[in-house]
C-alpha cells in the first residue's frame, strides 16, 4: 500500500482480555516500530524490528506485551490480560532503515485501544 | 538521560501572525532531529529532518532550524489549515534507532 496501515482503528475490550493489533508497513521498508501515545503524553517507544528480528525491545512496559513480525512485513502487537492503564493509541511506523542510518519514520493512523 | 522538551504547550495565532515553536533537546550524540505534524485522530506526518547545527529546511510556510541545543519551527503567515499538533523527536546515537519525542505544541490558527 501507499502508507502504513493499522487495524483495527478502534478496539474496545474488557479488562483481562487479550488483544492483537496489526501493522502493515510501507512496501520495502525493512524497519518497523511500535509506539504508544497516551493522553497528555508524548509518543513512547515500545519495540523495533529490523526484518523479522527485534534488536530493541527495551520499551515494552511488561511481559504482558509481545510483538512479532513475519515475512519481513506485517507485524502484530499482542497485549495479554489487558489493564486499564493499557488504554492508549498504539502507533506503528516504518522506514527504509538499516542499522546506523537516520531515515525518517512514517506512521500509520494508529489503533485506539480502550480498556473498560 | 536523553530528553526532548517542547514549548509552548499550546499556541493560538491569528491568520497571518507569524511565530516560532521551540524544541530543546539533551542527547548523547544527535543522529537526527525530526519534526512531525499530527492532526486529531491521525498518525504523525513527517515534515523535516535536520542533522547538524546550522542546518535549515523549508516547506511552504514552515521553516525548521537547528542549533546544538534546540530547534525552532518558524511559521510564517499561518493559515487555519496549519492548525495541528507539531511534534519534535530526536534520534540519539546511543538509543538505537528509536525516536525520543517531545509532548508537542498544539497550534490553533483562527481566521
């Protein structure tokens, strides 16, 4: 596609349920990032993929959060046993980036997650 | 600790009233500084990358500049369609490839 695509655009779920968020990056972009944007806060880095491997998982807030990427393309972010503090907009970005470069990251419109 | 601070948090301008947004940063080796625009309900839209002090980039009514400690986004004769949140982010040499974002400046331009 022309841009980064994320689905669903909105997700409402009950506390304790698991959720999966999907990101389809720009074709040919090898680097993929997940960020979280909470109300009144800046974007917070979660995890970075280069190809299918994740050299930087330092931003994942707890072991309830995990992510994978397959075929060097689509990525899913999974949150297990959701808590109310997980409510936020989850943004995915991609770039034609290799280690050490500084190409701009291009963002999708995010998934707005609400935990009841 | 790598850090990005944007000011002001909010800015209201009349159409045609030029102003500047500030982004102050503290990083251990700047790899790049990025400006993004974010409209409500949308993801950040890339505007500029600045790599070294003294560099300037322009796009329509926007001009971004960079010093060793801060960046400015100058808005000349803004229009209502320039209303958005403007985000500044840095890529630090020791932070891998992740961007460190400020909290943004929300700009409102009225006609």
